[in-house]
């Protein structure tokens, strides 16, 4: 009865949105706690809102971004952000150390006009968009389907990003590039929001840290809520007061702040499992029953509730584990793949979370081998003493299930000495886990570019690695039952075993292609510097796009230079442009790595340069196939004599002109 009296009393109080003596509106915008108008009215200084001329702005630390709305349920705040306009423009937007992130769930990347735009994060391409225009004109219709306007999603929650806007080929003038920007999805249908002005609405996710929770008195229990995937390989968990499906008023971040229009209100997980809410309702029903039948002992009631809670919690844990396997981490999808292709059955070993936790010392930071766009890789030792590499995906996000299962399915289908071997996976944990053979000598990028690397790569080793990678790609393109495009060939995805043999890895973005298909139409994904420009222009990925990326890897091996370098000037910041210019001017040997010049003959090096140039031809159909490239490289490798004394360095030092084989549309190398 005390419980019911308390609920009845609470229902008579006025809903609260702000702390005592603090305003909760600025103009017509409500600013609920944990935000606050003025000092000492918010959960921390980042959440201070300044009300200037009846318009709310976030604190000076965030450059006074204008606040458009605050959503407690979605845990977002909509603010005005600038567009980028004009050809060749860059714009970097960084939220710094603030508790805010650009929300992947509530924003789209939009391009308007006649241009191409890339969205990047620390050099990696996150997404891209390319529009087309008729006679260089911009459509006034708000279709955003590729004619004068296109839009796409962003892959994860971002702390910062860079946008690059370039002219569409064939459309002159600065105005032809249009503009690019992030846009809140709720504003996408409003043509005036998109077309007018230099600012557009953007949704930011706001997060509460462990320190913040001490300044929050949730109306029931404060729990860890949304699991956020970020681009740095870590998982961010934010605290949140949440409600069930019933309508409510006031802020749930006060003990007496949330006033449900119906009395059943609770605080719990955000974006989690239905079992949690059903369990909460079961507890309320149990409390009601015990109160109605007239239980007189309060302590006895508490004991019964506690026992019931423990039983329910145990049931929830069991349901959640089952739900994670079936829904979040793709157990059902994997089963569907097995039904589609019976050859997958019994090919994939399912490890338990207990096994892999023990193998990695509970994923200790000391066991980290590397971090990438899709997750973190740990070194582990199984119970039988076998050393393995365990890839932990970024987060339990259903949108990532396809990518996770895709890697499992592809690696279960292939068998090649130069492809990394998948040993199994784990589907029980909140984040997917893949178990690979352990490759001891790291990746090719570090071996080439890390000056402190203990074992420099000889010319013979570089030639062998290039040949092995080419053979692996040729196998994927033409020797498997269904062709496979890798879609992310780069030196950091090429691992080296104990004998420095190449192992191509990271098949999360790879795709099967039916034999009658010539290309895939996809959102642009890849890494800046390796990305096929034709793919970026058309959104069509072909096997020749892998060939282009391999060409960049070959140039890296020959020159020892990184694909994008700020130490080179102008267009030469791109290694491909730098290499092409040297080829055009007949001085390509002058940019080769000293180790390569010392140990390779001039004919070998020029042949290799010509093969790389063929791979980098702008028009994809004129590039050779990977099978042709692998054949040419194998001929050079088998004929190479590593003990021959060369005079290449002296020739280059004396300024000897080098005659380079023609590398135009039809070259004899691949005829």
C-alpha cells in the first residue's frame, strides 16, 4: 500500500525539466536536464546552454552551435552546422574532447549540385557521393536520387570528419561543385532546410560518463545504455535514464522529474533487448499482487520481491545470451547461409566466449596486435597451445551483422596459401569474434614504412610478396566457384608469416559476384590513396578496381613511399600521381627505394614499373586482369638472380636517361 500511495503522490506533482531556480526554455525551445540554461544548471560544463536573443546555443567550448531541439529518448541534440561549398574545398569538423558524437542513426551525408564529395576520417574514406547534372544545371526537386543531389549513410558514430568536394568531370566553374554536408534525417524531407542558407540541422549523440552519473538522480535506476561504435576501434557505453513505451512528461534525470501519464515508468537499457522491459513489467505485476492480497510484513514483501527479481534476472540473462546468438551476432543468418550452401556445414568451428576470454586474458590490452576500421585484433592461445589471432568487432550492431557473416562465409569458401585462414568464430558475446591463424611478422605497411623495423625487406622479398598477393587475387577473381572481389586491398591488409610469405586478410567488405555480373553497384568504401577513381566516379566496383589497388601496393613496394604524403607538394601528395609524373619524365628509377635499386637489375625494375603503370590506367577495362599480372610477376621472379651485382645506383646518380616501356591503352606486356 505504501508503494501505491507513493505513486499516487508522485502523480500529483508538477513535471520538472530543469534544476531548481533554472529556466527550462529559451524562446520556443525546451532545454531539459541534463542540459541546462546558464551556469550550475547542467550535469557538466559541456551541457551548458546560453540563451541569447531567445535562441539557445551550446557553450563556447563547442563554438556556440545553435540548438534546434533536445531529444531525451533518442539521446540526441539537433544543432545547426555549416555546409561546404565550392570546388576543391576541404572542411574539417572536430568535436574534440566533448561528450558529443555525430549520430550515425540520425544523419545522412548529402551532396547537392554537380560534384563529387568524400567524407574521410584520419585518411580513411568513410563514404562518398557523386551527382550528375543535365547541362550543368541543378534540379529544384527534392529527390536526392543522384540527379543534382545524392545522399548516403555514415558507417559509425564520429568524433570528427573531413569533407572534400571536387568538380564533376565535364562541368566547369566553381558553382558546378555545389555543396556537401551532414543532414539530420528528419530534415531531409524539407526542401527549404536543404536548399537555403549556409547551415543545416545535424543530430549529435550526447553521452554521460561514469563521473556524470553521480550528478544524476534517475527516477528509478540508472543503467548503462546505448553501446556506441566509434571509428577508433573502441566501444563507448553511455549512461542513460530510459522509459518504457508509456507517454510521460518531465525529465527522467530527476528523482521526481519524470511524470508518467500512465504510472508504469522505469529507467533501464536503451537500445537493448525486449526481455528487460517485459521482466520489469513482471516485477510490477508481482508487487501489485502481493499488495492486493494484503501482505502485512514489509520485510517479508521485500524478501519475496528480491527472490523474484533474482529469478527474473537469471531468466533475462539466459534470454539475452540466446538473443545475442540468434539476432545480434547473426546466428540465424549463418544458419541461413549453411542452408543455401551445404558445403558450409561443419566448416566453421564455433568457439565459446569462455574459451576466447581465457585465450586472451579477458582481452587484455597487452594482447592487442592491431586496430582497424572493423575492430581490434588480439593475440591468444587456445587450450591446446595453438597461437591464434582473435578479431573483436566494434560493437553489437545489427547493421554490422552482414559484414561479420560475410567474412565468415567468404573465408569458409576459399583455400589458398596466400589467404589468411579462418579457424572459427564466436556468436555468444555482445560483439562478434573471429578466430584466425596467427601471422607473426605483422603487416606489409609496417615492414615498408616503419624505420625501426628490425628486418628490412630485400628486393627479392618484395618481388615475392607482390607475386603472392597477385596470385591470391587472381585466385579470388577467377579460380573460386563464384568470383570474389576483395574491395580493400592495401599494404596494411597484407600480413607476413614467419618466412615473410604474403597472406591477404580482412574480407569484411568483400563480395561474391555471379559469373554473369561485370560489376557491383555499392556505396563507395575503401582507403584514400588505394581507391579506384573510376569506382568513386560511378559507384560501380569491378575486378579491375582490385587491380588498381594492387597497382598502388606495387608502387609502395618499389618506392618505399606512403600512398598519401603531406611531405610531397601539390598533386604529388598522391603516390600514384608522383609515380606517373616520374614515368612520364623518364626518371622513375630516381624515386625507387635504395634497397630495390641496389638488388634489382634495370630491366627488372622497368618491367615492374610498367606492370604497375598498367594496373593504374584510369579506364578500368584497359587494365590487365590479376591473372595476367600474376603471370608476368612470376616470370620476373623466377628469372631474378639475387646475387648479381648491379650498377643502377651509379646510373641514377649520373643522371642517365632511362627509356621506359610504353604504358598506353594497348601495351605488349599483356598481349
